[in-house]
C-alpha cells in the first residue's frame, strides 16, 4: 500500500510540475516572440542604413555603418532584456 501511495504522490507532483512548466513556457514563448520581433525590426532598420551607406564614401559611409551597428546592438540589448525579464518572472 505504501508503494502505491508513494507512486500516486510522485505522479501528482509530476503532473503539477508539468502544468506549471506549461504556464511558464507560454509566457516565455510570448516574450521570445516579442524579442524576435524587436530584433527583426532593428535588423531591418540597420540593413536599410547599411544600404544607404553603400552609396556613400569616406567618413559619411563610416558614420552610417557605425549607426547601423548601434541600431543592431540596441535591438539585441532590448531583446535580451525582454528575455531576461521573462525568465526572472517565471
């Protein structure tokens, strides 16, 4: 009888753990989707800046390339913050 009770307790804890994990994963999935969108948007913006820079030369081109790099870095930082926040709230 004790083995049956232990087995039932283990099964109950496992089910509870899986349902909590499912909740957390939905929040994390939503955060991941948002973070991916932020990265995609900033990458597209940076790509547009790079395209503009391709038609330039000298210091102006360097400045535009630096701006594109800064936009990408900003997007990555923001996306990482979104992911980190989602992990901490779970």
